[in-house]
C-alpha cells in the first residue's frame, strides 16, 4: 500500500516550525546550521545527522525516510 500524500498544510507547518526554531535558537536558516545546533542540543557527535533533513523542512517539503 502506498504512503498517503502529505497536504500542503503539513509542508507549510514544517517550514514555519523550522524557521521559527532557527529564529528562537539564533542560528542560520540553513540545513547545516540547524543540524549542528540539534547535534549540540541533543548531545550526539558532530555530523551524526544529515543536513538534508532540516534543509528540506526549511524549503517547505517533508523529508522521507531515505533522507
């Protein structure tokens, strides 16, 4: 069975949350900026997460499991 399509509202909400978080923690509005902050905040080693994930949220699309 195919995965249901995400609505435009879900994409917009993800984008707003990502940009709001970047403003709140005062990092650059880029995938690498949010990723490095998240790694420090969660206490994991640097470069544990891919930059694509937060970059996609900032661009208004939702990341897939492969990203």
